C-alpha cells in the first residue's frame, strides 16, 4: 500500500500538531508553571505555537482551496472559522476582557475537535479503522469537556 502526502496534507498536519500542543500546554499550565516557575515563558510558547499553527492552517486551506466541497472539507472550514474566533478571544484575554479566557478555552475545544474530525473523516491517508477510533476518541473527550464547561456555566441547584 502506497501512501502519498501532498504538501497541503503536511501543512495541515503540522498546523494541527502545533494547535494541539498549544492547547495541551494550557491544559497542564498549573503543573507546568509549578515546574518551570515562569508563566510569561509558558504564555510566549503558547502564543508562538498558536501563531505558527494559524499560519500553517491558512497555508493548508489555501493549498486545498480548489478541491471539491465534501462534508469533511466543510467541517475543516468550520474549524478554521472557529480558530479565528479562538484567536479573537485569546486577544481579548490579553486586553483584559472579562470571561474571555473561558470562551477561549471552550471554543478551542470546538475548533480542535472539529479539526481532528476533519482530518480523520477526510480519510485520505489514514486507514478507516484508525479514523473510526480517532473520531470516537475525539467525540468522547469533547463531550466530557463540554459537560465540564456546562457545569461551570450552570452550577447545580440553580435553575437554567
């Protein structure tokens, strides 16, 4: 079985990896800050990885702009739009807007999940079994994190 990777595939994979790294850094930020004792450095790494991922994401989308629209491709465009909103909420946090960090984290979950499902469902270079397992994992994690976010928004005992 021969697998071909187009430049656009590699750009998308690199973008996805940088964006996931940026998200994982913030997921474990308390533990990392305790170890490295430098929140500024951690933020700079997060911003650098996010910026690099964003640039590669734009190049990935530009490379495949002429490809036909399918459900996975449309999901990729939705993920890219969500990434722009994530970038805006991250910028709003730096400008000290209240609650922007919560929305930044919630929308990051949406964007990264959509990007992962986009990559798995396009299925160009991945066996179907790996795609199915990947989608199941992403959906499970996203639903779990979404439930946690909903519990933060609507605490127990308070009417909706």
